[in-house]
C-alpha cells in the first residue's frame, strides 16, 4: 500500500467513526444536539486535511498549544500533530505500531508516547506529510524537540516559536513579534498574504469562545452537575482544533444551552451523582468508553480540570490580533505548568476544589511525562490539606500495554470505596455478637480465607493459589468449612485480592486496601500506616482512627521489592528464603544493589556471585534487603509515615528484611502473628457488617 493510501485510510477511519457517532447521537439523544455537532466538527477537520492538496492548500503541521488562529487566518489547513495521533488511536485502536515505529527512530521509552507515536506516525505515513511544520516550547522540552524531528523526517520548512516563561509587558511584546516573524515566514513559504481582517474576525470569535467555556464551567458547579462525566475531553478538542472557528461557537453555544436547561430542571449527567472529581491531565484514550461507563456506574463525575478547562481571566482585542494571540497563550490552563512552577498552579487547585465542591481527585500519571509526574506529591499534599484524597493512576495516554482496563477498574473501585469511607467515617456499621463473616483474599501465589465471629478469628486457611482464581477461592472456603463444620448456604462472604472477582458470593468484592485497613484496625487499633509486601506488588496505606482507608500508594509495574523478587534473588544465591534471611544477620557490610529496577538488580547479584573473590553471601543478602527497603521507603515517602506502622503480606515473615527496614525507618514496626491473612480478615469483618447480624 502506498504511503498516500495509508494516510487517507487512517484519516478516513476517523471520519467514518465521527460520522457514526454523530448519527448515533442524533438518533439516541436528540436533545443533546451538542454531541452530534462535536462529531461533525471532527469529520470536517479531517475532511479538510484529505482535500487540502487537491484544492491547492498547504497542510501546516503544528504541535500542541500553538496559535492556530494564524493558520486559519492565512487560509491554510492546520493539522494538530498530537491530537491527530490520539484520534487515530481512539478511532482505529492502532497505537502499538506507531509507538514502536517511534522507538525504532531512537526515541527512548522515557519520552511520552504522544511524541514517540507522533514521530512513528509521520515516519510510517499514518498521518499526511505536511508542507510546513510549526512548533514551540509549550509546554515541555519534548514538544520543542518533536518539532525539530518532524522537520528532519519530512524535509518540510519549519518555524520555531519561542515562548517566554513569564507574563510581563516586555515578554508579551517579544512573543507578539515572534508571531509576526512567523507570519512573514508563512507568507514567504506559501506565497499568500495574511488576511488581517479575517485574523481580527477569528480573534473576536475566540474571545466569544472563551466566554462560552467560562459560562459552561460555571454551570458545571451545579449539584448535581449537568456535564458528561468525561465531557472535558470534548472541550479540550474544541480548543485544540477549532480556535476562533464558527463550528466551535455553534458547538459551545448548544452545549451551554443544554447544560443551562438541565440545571434549571435539577437534572444531573448521571442517574445518581455520588462523587465529584477533579481530573489532572489526560486519561488513556483507548479507555474512553470504559471511563464513561464506570463513571455512570459509580456516579463519579469530573467537574473540574484545573490544567485543561479552567481558563485564565482576560479579554482579546480584535483590533490587536498579534498581541491578542500572545495574551491568549498566557490564559491557557496548561500555562500554569509552564516553566518554574509557582503558586498559580496551587491556587487554581485550591480554588477549583472549593468552588466545585470536589470529593476527590484523579491524577492520570502518564509514565512518560516527567513534566507532569514531578508534581504528583505536591498536588496530593495540597489537596490533603483540604481533606481531599487523590488517586494516582499510572497509565499511558495511547499505549494500552502499560495499563489494562482491569487494572484501572480495580484502582478506581478501590478509590470510590475510600471516598465513601471518607464521607461516612465508619458511621452506620452494625455488628452482631454472634454473627459470622467470611473473607477470602485470592492472591497470585496464595489464597487466604478467614471466618470471623464475635471479636475473634474462628478459623483461617492459607493455600497455594491454583491456575483458576475461582477454584482457589472454593478450595480455601472448603478448607474452612471442613474445619468448622459450617455450611456455605446463607453465610456472608466478601471477596478481595487480584482474583477476587472470580467468585460470586452475593456480598460482593472490596478492594484489597480497604480490607487491609479494616483487618489491621481490628488487630492493632493504634496502627496508622500499613506496608503491604505482596507477591507482585508493594503498597503503603493510611488508616484512620476508625479503621477506614484514607489513602494509599502502590508499585505494581516493577518486581523490585516484591515477594517474587525475593524468591528470584534467593534462587540466584542458591539458598532458601529462610537461609537468605538468616545470612543477612551475619553481614559485615551490605553489597551495593540497584533499588530502581528488578532487571538491573538481578544482573548485579549475578555479578557479585561471580566476582573473584565473590561477595560474601551474608553481605549479598543484606544488600538485597537494603535495596528492597529503599523501594519501600520511596513509596512511603509519597504517602507519608504516621506511627504506628504495621507490615503485612507474605514477605513480612522475612525477619532479615524487617530488621533492615526498621533500621531505615528508625523505629520498630508491628508484624502480625500471621501477616498473610489481614486482608481476608478485613473482608470477613465487612461481610459480617453487610449481613446485618445474619449468618450466625
């Protein structure tokens, strides 16, 4: 297939998808005219790109946060490079190919996939080769370098727009002159002159566009909010692709009117609004439908996005189009993240949290975006001061290989449980002295089950997990029932763990961290921080005085610091887990082992073993544990440590690791007698409460 054919086919996929959604919107929700208008906008945008060369127009590729108003005013066809790559991912599901193509060009995995995918899309002909490339340094270094790479890949003439960090009269004047230079460049390349009257008209419409967005944001403050759970992505697209265009005005006006009508009638976007959320940055594009579904399922609605839809104040002057474009760039919500971080970002978070009455926040932490991820703890701490929890959701905007739908669902459900607990603070729980509850925790290596009655653990079982999670749950339950003589009929059972969804009990499933909080609170009411050292994950959770989960951080993308990691290290050393622990107590020093990557750590252990002379085994064991302790402390730092601290999970039985971790913390920790069953215990306690005294 020729490159031109490949380009057209990909863009036609977007057009077909947009047409289909526009038709479905008109048929199923005719009262929501704005949805059909939005998809028609997308259709129009990409049809223009396909027709551009046939109609004698230049395609001008530009990076994110670029003044497209100039391109439209000069009657050229803009192509937003990152957004086009996202749309191809959204409508075709093809992201791995373009991301891999970007990697083959030498772009490292540390670079975010929108830019790696962009380079791969151009190199493989997935998006059209532009006639001109325009780029700037907004909002990160990757954007600036991506523009240079596009020029190199396409051979097209390019212009770099240098955007100052600060907003002063001098810097606005400098930026306006930069834009004027760009106009002269485009005139020379295209042979067209700037249509200044059209430019002024576009600025006037852009000013109206900003007014409409602010009006929409005001309507979103209503309780319940009338705005679609994930509708901010449409607002973002209108801004990215249609600044100052009639289509955007028509769409935003229709949306504003629809929302106003819903507010007047007291109607919300979801059947029952439960959680009002603040969203930081972009959710994975490939899970757009899933996010909309789970938002409606749990009544969770994004009501504000400080760095995407919360525009700065100010008006644009059509009589001064160059200066207006320069000033508008400082109103862009993302500008609060540009350059040295100052109090603009934190003030906007506080204001949005207060004005929109949010219950929690979700931080979509794109694993390749160092620019955004550097602020995770800062934003989390800022919200914590207001009593607002924040979920950090490690993900990737376009690459589904990083995070699956199941992983995201598990974390969101856990977060919604946390928000519910924060709202009620343990009130309304009922316990009957003779009631029975059963909890089953299905993990990757072992399955744990507990029967709880009165204030005691009646029986517990720990068995190896089978290939099928349901079989593991049934086997653990059968073990308990045979020991106690109970029958399963009518008994309240709550599931938890990675395989907790596999066995339907009628009493549902609860998140592992919620269950850990409840279990540890029963055993040790003074504990406020729990470290969970599982087979495949390491987590740190915070527990309230009432035994509710109030926050957590986990590491599930790398094996370093987990039970599987310890097993592999012991195997390399040729010793059992018990022998490895005992060896560490005889160490005279600690071997240097990487605490950042399991693969690197394994290579270093092999190197230590084969040195001449080899590193003493006690020193090697202690070094491995010190490496793990470093990983654990890094997670604890993100959530904060409040004493007392307990350690649970299978790895908590490793006394060598516990000793070194206590040295690093500077105080002793609590390890339950059977640290593996704490989550199952918490699930059993919840099961008894759900039964309301039944199942005795």
